[in-house]
C-alpha cells in the first residue's frame, strides 16, 4: 500500500513537472500529449486524477490559462482522460467571482459534450448519465445565478455567461443519445435530478419576473429556448399506435365476440371482471369511450337477432337489459375525470346510425329494444331525461318499421315468506314459476343480475325443510312432498344450465342433500359418475320402497324422509334390473314398476334415470340393452290424470331427464337430441374446426352456432390442440387486412379459457413454430408480426385477469392439456434441481424443468430481488419463452425467427408501461445488447427506455449500454 502511495505521488509529481515544463517551453498540444502518454506508460500503478491537476493549473488566477486549457482539451479528446471525470470537475466549480473562468469552462464543457464518444473510451454508460446530468445542472445553475444578479441590478459578465451557457445546453441537447442518457439519470440519481428540476423551475420563475429593460430580448429568447429544449427530458412519449388496429373492418370482432362469450357462456359471472377485461382491450386497441360503447351496444343487438327463437334468446335479453346497465355503472366508476354521460350519449348516437340493425332487432323481439335500453340507462342515472328524450326522438324520426310499445308487469311472487307455518301459498308460487317460460326468464334474469345463487339458496332451504319428517299427515304431508319435488327439479335444472359451481361455492347450504346428491350423481357435460355396487344402509327401507313400486299402491307421504327415498330408489331400480336380467321379472312387469315410479313423484324418475345412465356408462355394449329399454320407458311422456294435474312439473322433469340421458343414448337413437351437438359423431374434430374457423373468418364475427361448436371442441380436445390449429389456420392468410381480422377473432376465442389457452400458446404452439424449419415461413411478415401481436395481446390480457380482484372464469368440462399436468406435477416438487443454468445463457429447450426465476435478472450490489410469484404458471411460461428467444438471438444470424422476436418486443412496447413490463421483466439482461449487435439500431432510444425497467440498477445499466451503442447507427 505504501509503495502504491509513493508511486501515485511520483506519477502526480511527474505530471505536474511535465506540465510546468510544457507551459514554460510552450509545447504544442501534440507534443504535450506524447509526453503525457510516456509518463503514464512508465508508471504501472494507479493513475492519478489528471483532470483535477490540469484544471487546478488552468484556473489559478482570475482568468484561465489558455495553454493549459488546450492541453486538457487535447488529453480528453484523445481519450487519455475520461470525459466523465473532467465533466464532474467542471460541474463542481462554483466560484462566481471569476466569471472569465466560468466562461472558459462553459466553452470547454460544450466542446467535450458535443464531441463525446459514446462507444469508445473508459466511460461506462451510467457514468456518462451522471456526468451529463451534473454538467447540464451546472450550466443551468450559472444561468440562474446570473439572472438573479441581473435582478439585483448587477451586470458584468452575466449576459455573456447566460448566452454561452444557453448555447451550450442547446447544443448538448441536440443529440438524442444525450437526451436518452439524461432520462436514464432521472432514475439513477434521483436526488440530483430533483435538484436539477428545482433549478429549472427557479430559472423559469426568475426569468418571468425580470423586466424587459433588464435583459435583452435576444438573451431572454435564448433562455426560453433552453428551457423549451429541457422539456424533451420528460418521460419518453408513449406509443400512440394500437397493438390491434381494426378501423377498416365494419365491426370490432374482438369486442363483439367478448360480449357474446359473456352473454352466452359466462352469464353467471360477476360484472367487474368483464369490465376490467373490455377496458384493457380498449386501451390496447386505443379505442375511445364512445367507440367502446357503440361496439358493446352493437354486439348486444346482433346477439338478440342471432339468438331469436333459440335457448339463448333469454340470456341475450337478460344481458342487454339487466346486466349491461350494471356494466355501464362499473365503467362509470372507472372513468374519473371524464364526462361519462356525454360519451355514453355519443355511443348511442353512433349506434343509431345502424337503422336496419335496430329495426331488425325490434321486429325479431317485437319490442322497442333501444328504447328499453335507454330507459334502463336513465333509471341508473347514466343518462339524463333530456339525453334519453333526444335519442328517442332521433330513433323515432329515422325508424323504418314501427313496433307497438309493450309494457311488462312482473308478478308479486316471493320465496321469502314464512313457509314453516303454511306451505300452500309457496306451492302455488313455485307452480306459477314453472308455467310457460316464467322459470327460464327468472333464471336468465337472476344470472344477469348476479342473484342466481341467492335464488338457489332459497330453493335449497325449502328443499331441506321439505325433506324432513315433521310428524304431519294428510294434506300437509302431501304439500311437503310437492315442495320437495318441485325444488328438487328446479335445482337439478339450474345445475344443468349453470354447473355445480353455482351451488357448491355456497357456504351455508354446502351440507344439504341436494348439493351432495348432485355432486355424487348428476352428470355434467356428458360425464357420468361412477356406480358403486354396495349394500344400502337400511335394506328394509329399500324392500318397502320396492314393494310400493311393485304393487302400485299409494306412496306414503306422512313421516317420510324424502332424501332417504331418493337415496334408496337406485337400490330398488338395481334390484329390478338384476331381477329382469336373471329372468325373475318379465318386460311387462318392469314397465309396470317403472310406470309406478313415474306416477308418484317427478324426482324419483330423475334419480332412477341418473343411476341407469351411470350404470350403462360402466358396462359393455351387450349389457346395455335392458338398462336402455328401462331408460326409454322412463323418459316417455306421462299420460292420464297424473300428467294433467302435474303438467308443469312433468314438463320440467322431461327437460331434466333429456339432458341426463342424451349423451348415453346411441348415436342413431330417435330420442337423442342433436340440436345442442355441434360436432357430428362421425366427423373429425379437425375438419369441424377448419370449417368453423373458415366460416368465422369469412363473416368477421362469431355467431351462436360457431360459438357453441368452439366451446365443445375446447372441452373435447383441450387447449393445446385448439390453440395450435387456430393459430396455424390464422397464419394461412397472406394479406394484412385478412390477418388482422383473423387475429381479432382468434384473440377473442382465446377468452373462452384465457389462461390455459395462453399457456398452450406460449408452451406448446409457439415453441413448435420456432423450432420447426418447415414452419419458418410462418414467421415472415406480415404473418410474423401478427403472431407476435397475438402473443402480446394474450399475455397482457391473461396477466391483467390474474391480477384482478376476481378469479378468472374457467369453463367447466374443459379437458386439461399435457402441459398443465406437467406444471402441476412440477409444483409438487419442493427440491430444486442440483444444477440450474442461468437464464441469460442461451439454452434451447421446450421444457420447464430448468426454471430458475431468481436468475432471470442479474442483480447489482444492494439491489432487491424482483418480486413475482414463482409458482405462477404464466410466469414460468414467460421465462421459458424468453429463454428460447434468448438462445435464438445469441445464434448471431438474422432469420425470420429473429424478426418475430423483434416484433414481439415492439408490440409489447405498444401496450405502454402499464402492461409491457409484466412480460418484459422476464427478458434476460444480455438479450437486448445482443439484439442491438445482431441488428444495429433495431430499436430507437425511446423504445430502449420502455423495454428496460428503469426502477432497477440492472435495467438502467442495460439501457445506458444500448443507448450508447445506438449512437453509432441512429440519426441524432
């Protein structure tokens, strides 16, 4: 250590002595530079602070030593002295009593900053960031001090300093590289930058206070120009270009399809997740609020027309007139600072231009649909009375077909009465609900209003009350039996329509009989439950029940526990079936027994039907003959007095049983309903998908039939299969316009199961395309950037769905993909692999075993580790994708795959910082510098600042490095 001090002291002395000699002998700059390099070469120890030595000698008196200043300039420009070092020392000079020295330093600083080499020399990018900020701040401080002196009436060299400092700032900020480095310094040295901003404010304030006579107009204009140039240091301008742009299309396919998905498939969903979803897409597409409103309204009216006289007609009506106003209310809450009512009115004005669509909707529904929607918006205070009337007046003046106004009156029925005292009114209410389409209307409205679960809870409570033996007899017992029967059928129908999650997510009634029975027996999406051949808890009760079915006597209602009857009925049907198979009963005997089952209560045929279907599902073809005959007889319509007295109940029972048996019936069976089966039995799913997508891409929107076909294909084949084939068919188009429309539709279809479809895209489809040489043509633009857009859109939407307050809705019955199973198995492994490679080293892999999320970012000293969920499948998928793209970039060659990666990052930037960093945070630190080496100038400086995370030291370091590299290729 002592040796180093002596050597440093020796070096410092040698430099000073040489400098004095050079000054005395008036050496030229070149002669001085040669001697200086010889001294430095002869000393192997640490170098001394040459900039400090030269500046001290140059600024000894009141005026600068011009010869020594020229020596300093030569040493810096020949890169013997680091530029950042001399700028730091210049910025520390604060002796305002020596104005000539300040002027000389300003000229020197301007020379260094404008002739600065960003790619050669000992300075790192971050060092230049700090030095340039200090320099500009110093120049601004000098301007401020001089302005303050002018304000005090003092005037010496102040105008010269102001002129020179302003010119220096203007010339320094002419380079876009300097602008970018200064923007990086905002996050690198926040305290210094805040002081700089305060100085700028002080200059503006002082300049505005100076009278015209104190400062010449030319100087004032120069300072004003300097302040204007400093405005370029604000945050990098956000991209105004949308990720998905569809102004050339007659409708917005993405929003149109999303509204259809919400109305038809997700009718029981909460409102808030859908609102968040459409607002994210509107931001990505850069849609205005009136345009967003128009697209939602248009999708609703198109849905009302498309669903006319179908099972989904009530769903669309409930969504349009009940759920949509709630959606608009939520949107209003998230539109702070906007005139939501005026923009909503503009949206209605825009939809009023589609006269034929509105007329057709009115004709189909036989109702003033737009008027009803306006009424609902007015009722929720979304539109004022004047706004509503203006829109109605325009509609009435432009309509081509007039529909007479109708008014609907709701019944005053309620399930909240005290049914424990008197059940007769409740039976009447429930029977009234089952009449006509009342029950279907109630369910559709309840789903749209978010009240379906509450309605189900009330039915469950009534069912629980009715199943218990109360010691009553006569009419009271019969009423209790009717209550149990009706509510059982109603709840079965609700579960069939909306899935078991509509009741299983409830806390209080989770132990109820109907929920336990439905989970154990009721099939969902054609999947039947297993049949266990077991002994009943009480064989005597089964024998008594079988005796009643066989003899045809009246079914006892007093002191009857109806849940036990339902649980014992399958054992009785099992005995009948086995007896028939062994010849103990004839076919006629079996029919008589089944007729007796049907004539008692409607819940018993349903229970018997469920057991027979589950049994048939476990046996071979030969053993299905007799159970099938029993099913056929059970599902035949009931005739006679029993049918007339219980017409509404029998109708609902038939609907429930048809859905239960349909998937177990042979393909050509006459009772098999094919209206809801959109995949023909003998057709290949791939052919069905191709035909469906062709139809969708041609029409530009998704109709009801195609929507259900796609849902069934997803449930049947899984997300991996559906994702790959949709992407490949999308990329078959050649024209940008066709690709854009197909992209919009495919992106919306992904929302059927957004998270898993996105995982399939990132883990399955995209890696296959990137790795397969025969598919490289799919990466050539415009296909390449279309695929990049799809990836970015799906990642952004999926990330936002995961970060929302509600869990994303997952369609029931969906087949899990292989990747999902693998990821679930990986999450169960707590032991990390012994050897894990760093993610910034290129590794070609399609597997997720090597994930090490801690290594995706090289952390600087003292920097906290990045915070994200290491078990989140989407995060793992993004790490895997960036690992693969990093390997492709480090290959060093430019191929269509490289172009895809460039487009992927460009599209991510278009999402804006609010969304882009959720994906780009997983980019390995060495990936971006390697890209700029492979493709020089591929990203502008403003894009680089959006790619890198300025909140981390690693992100700032990478950004500064790339910005400096760009200086050789980008226009300043």
